[in-house]
C-alpha cells in the first residue's frame, strides 16, 4: 500500500494527498489498478473544470474494462498529469505516486470524511 500517511481514500478507489494549503493530488489506488489490469487510456477533465465530491471526472480504460473516476472532494482542476496521455501504463507501475490531476480544494474538511490507509484496507477486506 501507500507510503504516504497523509493519503486518504474514497470508497470508489481514488486517493487524495494534500501537499500545500488548499491543493491536493488525486490518483487511483493500487487495488483499483490491479482490478483494472493494464491501463491503456485515461480520459481526464480540463484545467479549470469544477467538480463536487462524488461527481465523475473521467474514465480509465484497461485492456479488459473501463471504469469511471469520481472526485473525492469538491474543487477545481488546476493541473493534469500530461505524461499519462502518452504513457497511461505509468498508473500500473506506481499507482500511489503517479497522479492523475491536481485540485484546488473548495472545502478541506471533506478530506476528513475519507478513509485513512488502515480504514481503506479494512474496507477492501469487507468487500
């Protein structure tokens, strides 16, 4: 699992990690990339797009399936990982380091509603 104790996880298998005041990085969990298999494409939003927690912000496609990506918190997209357009397989290699987008968070208290790494591991064991 993750090395970052500040990382939080959603029930839809996205992770979020805050780096500076009001800015966070979002990716998918190791569990999600393993379930997907070899990632071949990631459809991301545009810089400036705004989302509410729980809204779909993109799609990740693998050789076996496609899965929607859901925003863990409210915010505005401020950066997209451009490497993933040519190298989506990077998600499979280091899912907890390779980010999909950066977000300016609207309400930082929403992060507290997400699961810690330990809570996420328990959640995975129950499903």
